[in-house]
């Protein structure tokens, strides 16, 4: 699936998957005029090598990409994927950031590879990714706690209401609903 860098109301625009049956339609949908124009531009540059620089190469690559993407959109169709059901909404640890998520993803991938193949290479990779994951989490927790301490210290004198909101958030509430009769019978 090819992701295009356009965004429609926070939805990403995707081109459908490649289907071998539609390969002839794909080649028919390529705009011949744009291809001929691009080819003449490349031949101009080829005649005089001194004109070639990074921007001209980037322009050629961009034009080729545009031609192929336009044909793919016409052939395979375009759909949008709603990003509102993102898994990031379910994060319940405040210190768990994108670095932690990426290192966990790498750790789980190396774990799957090790379970599937069982090779010593994958075992070493698993151990390294495990160390990196634990270090990333420890660093993230340490940074979060440091920032929280700093914030509490600043809020204590400047804004007591916010200070107590933060302070009470970490306070454990114990609910002891015991009848007095049960309490009396126990002792």
C-alpha cells in the first residue's frame, strides 16, 4: 500500500494495492504527454552535463513519481483511512512516549524473529533490543519524574490549586467499608 503525503481532514490518502490483473490498465493510464515532456527534459540535460545538479535530479524524480502515482490513482483507486481510532489514545502511562513505543516495537519484532528461527544471531539481536528497550523506558521514566518534581516545586508557591491537583492524583485512596458490628466482632 502506497501512502501519499496529502491529508484530508486528518485522514491520510492511500492508493489501493497493486493487482497484477490491472497491470495493462496501469500502463494505459500513464500520461504519454507528460512522459514525452520529461524525456525531452532529460535529453536536454544529457546533452549538457554542466546543467546537472541536485535540484534538477530531484525535479526529474518528482516528475516520474507524479506520473506513476497519477496512473496508480486512476487504476487502483484512492481511499482514506480514518486516524481517529489511533492506538495512541489508549496510552495510560504518562511517561510512555514515542521513543518507548518504537523501542518496544523493535523488541517485539526481534522476539518474534527469535521465536520463529531460533538462531544465535536473532538471540543476540533480541538481547540488544531488550537492553535498548529497558534503557529507553528507564530514561523516559527518569525524565518524567524529574519534570514532575520540577513542576511541583514551581507550583507549590505559585499556584497551590494546581499543585494539590497533581499531588492528589498520586494519592492512594483506600476504601474500607466495614460495618462497626463486624469490626467489633473481629476484636
